[in-house]
């Protein structure tokens, strides 16, 4: 019997439980796709939005601006070195205005062959600041054009600042040429979502295993976060024997670029990359996940 109360709903995807989906594997027969995605962000000085490292709801000050700026000046370079040490490809949710402030970061990204994911202009704003669809479309086009001008191509993926969307955002991103988005933390597998201009892939991105909510908002220590990372990884390796999964970890350079957090992160990742796991784990980037999904026959990825 249908309830007389009809909840507001979207039409982006249908409900299909994990246990009813078709099986497949990642390249090389691997079962768990493992991604590390950093968030390289720039902020307005004394204006707009942004985290504070002391308490929630604080105004924008020179203190919290410079705390976040540590990530671009110091933290991201330590994360680059750690990824080099571990042979780990990275993806970077990147603000387009970063080109005006820290172009050296892009030089290292290119040298490493890492992925750039569109992440808006600056994290001092999010897409909820644009109440009209035409205004948001102009911002997405500005961001996309900036990456295209500097990299010779546009990003394949998008992850909005704060993961905010408006009802029309996925439609605009599809129309702007994006293959996938990471704003919907509803699954551990990629799924195809509907837009008015055709399907766009949702690649899993963590709302939980993300140092922004866990360390900044919930005040967990870096070591506690890394224990969560290991628990997530080990459990997903076991679960992936039955279903192929994506384990994506979100890191902010102004959080885990600090030495006292970098050390437990190094130890956690060394554990994950030990030989006992690597036969089942594919170290990759979100665009690699999306690219593999494109090779699979219709009906395998939900929504296809």
C-alpha cells in the first residue's frame, strides 16, 4: 500500500540495492578501486566562506585565512612527496582561481600526471550562492574555460565546493562537457545519473572518510582519522570479493599537510599498500574509474 504522504524526490537515479547488481571487475581483475583525492583551495582574505581551526562559525580573519594558506604553501608539497614515495596517483579537487595565486602547484600536478577535478572558482563561495541557473552556468563555464586555457583540456570530473548543488547543477555540468561528478555520496559503486541532456556518471566520494568533517568539524585526531581509513580499506577489500567497490579518501593539504598528521597518514597508507592487499587493489584516480565504466556493456553499471 502506498503512503498518502509523497516525499519530495529527485529523478536522478532509481533505487537498486547492491545485492541486485551485476558483477564486474576493475582492470587486471582487481576488485577495489582505491583513490586519494586532495582538495587544493584558495580563499578570499577576510571575506566569504571557509573553515576555522578554532571553532565553528567564526568570522573570516587573518588567522583562519593563513591556516588554510599553509596547505598551499607547505602542506600540498608534503602530500606530493608522500605520493611519490608510495607510488600513488592523485586526483585534486582544484579551484580555478588557484592559477592566479599558486601556479607552481599546477607544474607539480602536470609533472606527476595527476588528475585535476573541477572544484569551482574558490571555496569562499559555493553554488548555492548562485540562485539563478544562468548565473551558475556562467560560473561553471568560467571555471571550465580557465582549466581548458591552462591545461589544454577541461577536467573530466567535477566536485562542487562543499559538494553543494542546485536542482539544475547536474544538467549544467553535463552540458558543459563533464563526464562525471562526485557531489552525491550515496553509493560505493559508480552509477549513471539522469540529466536533461543525457547521463552523467556519479563516482563515489566520501562524506565521512573526509578530513573536513572528521578532523575540522568533529575534532577527531589525525591518528583517529587514519584508523578510520585503515578500517574502511580493510573492510572494503573483504567486501569487494562479492562486489567491486570504490574507496575514495578525501584529504585537505591544510589538514594533513601538518607533520603530526602526515606521519600517521604515511603509516596508514603503507599498510594499505602492503603486498597482502595489492593483488586485489587498483591504485587509481576517479577519471580512471569513470574511463573503465565507459568500457563496460550497458546494464552493468546501474543506470546504463
